C-alpha cells in the first residue's frame, strides 16, 4: 500500500491547505495555554506538514505506516535542512516514542484506520504519548461527506506528467467508501505513460461515536468544529475537527 502512490502523492496534494492545519494547531495551543513545542504527527506521509511545522518552531517527530512515504519525507527534510525524527509504525499500536506536548492526526488520516477497536486503540496510544495537559488534535471526514460527496462518484484529472481516474464505491460497513484509483504517470526518458492502480478504504463514524471513544479514553474534549472554521458541525459539514486535552 502506498508504494507507487508515494511517488505521485505530492503532485496530487499540491492544493491541500497544510498551512490551515498548522494554524489550527497554533490557535488551539494558544487558546489553551500549552507552551511546549514537541509535536508528534501521526500519518505524516511525505512530510509536507511536518516540515512546515518544523520551519515554524516545532520540534517534530513523524510516524507513518508506509516506508515509501517516509523515504520521501526524509529526502525532502534533508533538502530543506530540517531535522525530523521519522518512524515506521502503525498508529493503533504506537509505542516507545516518549511523550509530547501535542499529538496530531490530520488530513483525514484517521479514516484509514479500518475498525472501531483500532480507532479506540489509536486514541489510547495518543493519550499514552501525551504529557499531562497535552493536546490531541485530529480531523475526520463527516458521515455526510462519505455518503453524499464520495459515494458512487468518479473524479478525474489530466495533467502533463500525471493523470488519474478515481472511482468511489460503497463498502458493506456503514459510512465506508472504497477509492479505486488508476494513474497514468509519464516516463521522462521514454515520454510514454506508465499505468498503475491503487485501492484505499476510508471509514468514518458518527460524531457521538468519536465523542464516546474520546471520553472513554480519558480525554477532555475542548472543541468540535467544522471545515477549518470555529463553527460547530451541521448536517452538511464535510470535515470535522476535534481538539482534546489529556
């Protein structure tokens, strides 16, 4: 998983507002008077947000399940002159990294955790890796977005170097979508396009499920907001943000 995808990930994510996630972390940190700068970014991918956080004064440790994503992150950090500690781990079995002032799971990465038990385990592992009063910040796709924006839709993109077709299908479990992606990547030497395929599954839950699991873990929920605003989620919110404290 993510083997070939790591090669094209940054091209596909070029319009993603990483700065807004950093601003969310900064704002929450300031409002709740958390002074530390040690941050653990779970599902750090190719390190784009990790590097941005480091450039803005954070001491960043990144974790990802994909060695290919981490390889790209290491190369980018070296080129940027940034020191990142990077580890290959499953965030639902996270261990041995010490404690941090902030733990994050951004860019709907929690939706790739396949079962409710593993989501609860991820919350527990995040809790264990936080200092007392530390912040746990994450966002997820809403049930509305899974059911009404992704489900049974096809998206496509045609570019000079890369093109793709992205089909979304319902899975058997509620609020679960399978993303089947077909990529066409230009070979710089031959000028021809190499085809490869990826399949990813995302699953979300109702707001009350996340709330119950966080409370069971021991977190205090500081705020639940929507779509990079300070507004509470409504029936058509697409991305839900949680700010929690140990």
